[in-house]
């Protein structure tokens, strides 16, 4: 189930943040590429506040890396793939630790 969720979240978050919001801020608010990048990834990080302070910082930093992939490639494909793989790491870790048959506390 989490594998499917990783795909859905990876695609949807990249479409929203890198594909839409990044360009929207530039076109309709007339902000620079850099300001757009900072705002988008600050919001991206802050929306993960429920995971704790370190997750906000980690997510914003990850967002900056994915933004760079998007800017340099001109395509959302690389950030989407990277995002999915990043989210799938939890599946790989739980399987490696032998926890895939148990319920993880939420």
C-alpha cells in the first residue's frame, strides 16, 4: 500500500510544487527564479510540519534538490522519479529490518 502511496505523492507533490507553484509565482507575482525557488520549498517544507522540525528542514532541502533537477532538465520527470525513490526508502528499510509483516506505529 505504501508503495502506491509513494507513487501518488511523488507525482502529485512534484506537479503541484515544481510544475505549478514555481511557475505561478514567477508569472503572476513577478518574482525571480530564486525567490520562487525559496518560497516554493519553504512552503513544501512547512507542509511537513507534522513530521517534526527536522523533517521541515529535510523536506525543504530535498525540495531544493528536486527544484534544481527540474530547472536543469526542464522536465518534471527527474524530480518525480527522485521523489518516488526517496519515499520508497521506508519500504526498503522496513523490509531490510524484517518489519514488513508488522504494523508500524503512526
